[in-house]
């Protein structure tokens, strides 16, 4: 009998090496290589034997053309409008959704509320609802909630704490994929199955421990294959690494149809559900929730919530009119510039790209004459929201100008626009929706780039009660927000030019 050779597998990318190493050569991760003992034959999934007893005869696959009747995409609304918005309108039968997030952010709470909303039929008193949710669809069926981390009693306690004790949800505790598949592989499976989490599952034909690359990949593959065959929606909970990435092989994200990320700061009650991949809907939508004593509540107007604790006449704060998915969101951007005794001042960013902050600081120094040398700069997006669009450049610049000059941005002002390396302010998309949202929330002034429509023509829409100032360069922004600072900058530039001439 041949001796089995030990192999070492990277738990991040799945690369196999002959010896252990502190760093994976394939993906560059440190301390991610784990020893695994392979079997004598390649495992055959959930088959009774470890491998094939013989060669299978080749079969022919059937090809069809693009022409023909297209099946209508049927969706099942979950009852939570924010969750349905991110998913694209509801759950698609046979789809697989992977939900990841930091420990304690509320993934299990969210899925318990989603399962309860899906399983609640329309009662005599009207459509059933969940805390903070919209009415559910009639004719609900029991939803399967399978946990590999908690006992059934713990799940019941959470459901009663959330006020969902009467929901039609069937609970189970299991970690064996063979047992789960045998229980769900019926002619009438539940319409949706929640598995919490995929890192706790294992297949008995593999020798590796649960949570390893091979176990996570094989377990997810078996469950997704069953969901496609039986037509139920599969919701998988995934752990994250210390860097915030989904744990396990990257192929796991390719196997599922939708990848959702549940974000939130420990000190804030707000939670953001964001889609990074969605085969049945957009990937730029977000769902906003508020964590409370009765679970997660939907936030219908995120702008009012993010600006609820905002204070006027404070230097270093500006309101940014952004776009998240299909709706505008107004959020406050805060900046602080303080003297630093260090040779290299610190630059700290929360909720925005640190590289883009460095670019804005360089443009303000090189093109506008502002001095940030010897000052520590701190930037924060209030409310725990993460902003990724370039339209926030002008709002960040306004907050920095206000912080370094000590003059507050005029009350009732929103700012948006993209900044170029020469200091010019470039136009951004969907300006009218941003201005409309600002006018609806009572803002009186908007500083923005020049508005243009999709055809490139100048667009000047009317927004009653909102004064719009379109600027073309960052120097115009300094003239508006800090005219005294603009005068000092001009005098300093004149002295510098005179010294160079002499």
C-alpha cells in the first residue's frame, strides 16, 4: 500500500504546496497554509464510494438557440423592502445568496427576520409583518433555518426576542451536508433555506476539517446543486477574515448567484446591506437598517437619518449629496486639521478612500495654495456609511477648506462634484436627483459642478427654494467658503513670485 503524502493547502486561494510555508506564493497571504491529508482516491461528493468504480460512458449535451419562449423570472418578495431592493426585487427560486459580515453585525438577526417574513402567511387580520418590515406575501410556506453554530433553543430565544415566535419557520441544527441534503431532497422542499454558516459544514468523504478550502467548496457545491434542482432559494452565511473579505476560497463567490455584505460600525446603530455581485439585479444598491431592541428596522429615508445629529456652524463639516444605487443619499463629511509634532503627519480616513484623500490634499496645496504641511488630517463619514463615488471629492475639499480656515460652511449647503489634478471641478451624473433630494430636505444652497445631461448639453433644471452655484475650479470654492483665506493665499503667492523674480 502506497504511503499517503501530506499536502499543504492555502485556506485563502486553495493553492497546494508540498511543504509548509509562512506565506502563500499564489495569493501572498500570511499564515494561511494548513496541512491536509488526502484520501487514496478522489472523493465523489456525497457518493457512497470514495471514487468512481469505472469510466463513465460519454454522453451528449443538448444545445438550444437564443430564440424561443423565455421563462418569466418569478421572484418571491421577502417582506423586507430594503432586503428586496438589494436583491433586485425579491428571491429568485433556485438562486444561491452568500451573506458575509463582521462578527456581531447582525447577520443571523437579519436572516431570522427574512425567514419569518417569508414564512408568515396572510392571516385573518391582514398581512403579517415583521418589526420594521412591510406586509408579507400571502400563502407562505414554512422556511427551513439550519444552524451549525447555535442550538435550537438559542434560535427560539432569538425569535421570541424579536417578536417572531409565531412565524412559520422550521429550525434545525446540523453540520453534515449528507444529512442536510437527505432532508431537503424531497418533491416539495421549503421555498427558502437558510444555512448559518457554510464554514461549519462538512462532507464525510473528505478528511479535512470543517472550514477548510476543500470542505467549504464541496459543501457549497452540493447545496447549490440541490437548490438548482429542487428550485428553492438558498441563503448561506459566510465568515469574514480579519481584512473583511469573505473567508474560504474565492471560487465560493463565483459559485453563488449573489454576494451580499452586511456592514456596520459597533458604535453606530446603522447597518448597510450592500451587493458586490448579483446575477438577478443591480450591484450598486444598498439597504439601510437600524439595529434596535426589537431587531433590525428598515430606514425608508437614509438621508434624514444620517443627518439627524448634524450641528450647524461647525468648522470642518460639509454635507455631500451622493447616489447609492437608484436613490440619492445625503451624508455629512467631517474633517479635522491639527498641528503635528511628527516629521510625517498622520492621515486617517474612515468611510472613504485614503488614496483619494491624498490626491485632494495634493491638489489643494499645489493648485490652490493651501498649506497642510505639518498638520495631521482626519476625515470621517458620519453614520458609518462608506462612500466610493468620485462625486464626493468636492465635499471633502469643502470640509478640508473649512477645517484649515476655521470658517464653517454656510448652513443649509450641500456640495458635490469631482476634482481633477489641475484643480478643475468636473461634472458628475444624476445631478438633478441630488438637487431634488437636497431641496426636499430643506437645504437652501448647493455648490456643485456644471450640470450636464447624458448628451453633453448644459442642463439647468429649476429647484424652487434651492440656490445653485456652479463652479469650475477649486479656487472658486475657496472664494465662496473662505474669502479671507483666499486673500491670504493670493498675497502669499504674490510675495513668492516677487522673491523668485528678485
